[in-house]
C-alpha cells in the first residue's frame, strides 16, 4: 500500500470556500476508483487556531503504484495542476491502516512526520496512530490520527470528504 499526499499552500486572502465547494462538487468522483483505498480531502484555514496557512492537502492510500500512476495521468489530476500548480508529491509505504469507518467518521486528521534514526530496529518502531507509513528514501515515519478535534503540536486538517474504492480497509490492512 502507498500513502500519497500533496499540499497546496494558498495565499492568506484566498477564499477557501472555493476549495470547499470544489470538494463538495467533485469529491464523490473518486468513489469506486480502482485500487484506491481512500482519499481524504483535507483543508486548513488560516483563521482557525490550529494553523497559520490556507491549504488544500488531500491524503490518499493506494493499493499499488499502478493505481497511483493511473490517477496522476488522469484528466482530473491534470485539471488540478492547471488550477493550483505543479505539486511536490510525498509518498510513504504503509505499515498500518485504519478501518474505513474510522476515517469516514472523523472530522479532523492530525499528522506528524518524525525522523527514523540510522541503525534503528525497524521492527520496533513506535507506531501509535491508526495510519502509519514510512518514507525509506528520507527515513521518516508518518503517523496519522483521525478524530473530532485538532491535536496540539500536529499538522491538522478538516476532512471535507472521504472517497473510497473499497468498503473494508481491514481486508487490505498491513500490520507491522
């Protein structure tokens, strides 16, 4: 499984209702997308207490690289880049995944990225979030929580919509 995210940091005076309307109008278009476990449409607003920036930063979980490539080559992604620019895309290999209901029932997503020290016992990483993944090219551990409020000290986003291609993530969940 592959976790993928890109972030668009928008101007301080950007009308975030534009992004939220876009999510409302287009979010369901990815429901049923082949080999998509889920896409959480994420938004942060500068005026909220938990962040200083306006952002659109969706988070995806793909079954395999071919599905991710199919999406990145799609007209939908092409339109996104025409509207918002060419993003840097971060990817991680999934170590632990949440149940889809946990993602759908959450109003907030809170995440941290921590370095993995050289020569660490990789079988003993401290994973405490429902979604955990690692980037072994940068040796970073991603931990993502889903809940009803932002969490202090983490990168926090409102969840605008959750699209999914499957109904039960537990059937596809890797366990470390």
